[in-house]
């Protein structure tokens, strides 16, 4: 199929699906495909379609991702529909967003112009699925965990597989010769150590703690999550923006957390409430656009400029300095 739409918050499983499509392109053409990623905030739909229609001089296959598809307007969708009706055989086009069908931000206009088989929703894992995922991951590392340890892990970690993977990797790395993870191990390693995770970075963002954000970012950049830390942060801020919208619509915080698949943990809920108190909705949407632009720039940026540019942007987004 030449066109896909992958909505939903489960970014880890979504990434794996995209990697499988990339591998299929590689196997079909016997060479690595070119990969392009666009965002509606900084790319015109007509320019993206023009790129889709122009053949490549360097590769037989291309994988093109249009992220944050909820930001596409009706005119954008009309432009893409012309391409979707007669797509290039050399290109796989994938639209992505974190929203789910039925949510306020879900791009129904886009979904309506696509065949149903092109849409795969990446739902947040159910609580039982998260437990199974954690157990399987730890088993692969030769570890087990008592139920109380898993309870605490799920309580203090946002229930996206990327965050669960990061927390489990940190636990596995820190366990030394022990084979069974106790609740006290989770408390010590994830709650009271100085080691940072993608979620602890988001916590500092929600508290509007600029120094904490910069410190956490530096620590996360040195960890296994360093290559995906901004996509994790952007995803959380997108969910925070949705959280603020639903909360203003009269839902209780608990109901909003359930609708967005955030889990039932008090730490997660308190973090999102901090974010709602400390940022206006317009500030969150501006932060998303700025961080998306930064993430795109960082892919090819000179190493010596990355840290300073990142810190300047975070000072604007978190500290409110212009």
C-alpha cells in the first residue's frame, strides 16, 4: 500500500511499524530508501506533493512521513487527496499524529479521504498489556519483578512504550547481580536516584523549572534515550495540550487521563496538572511548533552549535525569555 495513516499515542509501536515498512522497501529495491519527514508547521502541502511526484536521482524508493497530521487544514487535505488518488509507485507516504478517533483534535478530514485499510490506530496499551510488556522486557534481560514493583513502576511512568522501555532499561542496568526487582529497587532507582528519564524531563517542563529542564536534558542526552528524547518530549507536550483542551471542556482530570491513555498513576496526573497550571494553551502549542523545528534542525546541525541553540530555545519556551 503506498499511503498510510498512523494515528494514536503509542509512539514506540508506531516507530516499529514504520521501521518494518522501511525494511520492506529496502528488501524490495535491494537498497536503503531515502527518508524524508515533514511537518505542517513549516512545510506547504503543495511543496510536499511536488517532492512526492519528483523522482529521486539517488534511490529507487522513498519513505515520506508527514508528522503532526492533526495540523493539516482542509485545503492541505484537498491537495494531498489529488496525490492519494494517483500516488507514485516509488514512494511510501505515511501521515502520523498522536490523536485517536473520536478525540477533538483527530484529523477526520484526512481520515475520510483515505481507504479504511490505510488507517492503523496505535492505541495506548491497556493496563494489563503494560504489565505483560514490562514482564516480557525484564524476562529478556534475565530479570523478574514482584507485583508491587510493577505497580510502582506503572504509577511513576507515563504508559507509553518508549517511557516504559527507558525505565526498564535503567532498572536492568542498575540491578547488578540481583535477579528479582523489588518495590524498594524501583523506588530507589527511579524515584530517588539522580538519573534522569524522558518523563522526569517532562516533569521539570511542567513545573516550568528551566534549570531543571536543562540539567535533565544534558543527563538524558548521555543515556540510551538521547537519540529520541525530543520526540518523547514533544509527544508528551502534545498530550498536555490535549489534556488542557479536554479539561477546559468540563471533564475531570481523571476522565481526561483515561481518555488520553495516560494511566492511573498519581505522579503522572499531578505532572499534567502542573503543566496546565503553569502554561497557557497557546504557549503549549507554540512550544510544540518550536521543538518540532528544533528537532528537525538538530538532525543536520553542526555539533558545536547544537547545545547553545537548544538552550536558547528552551529559555524562550520554558523560561519565557525572548
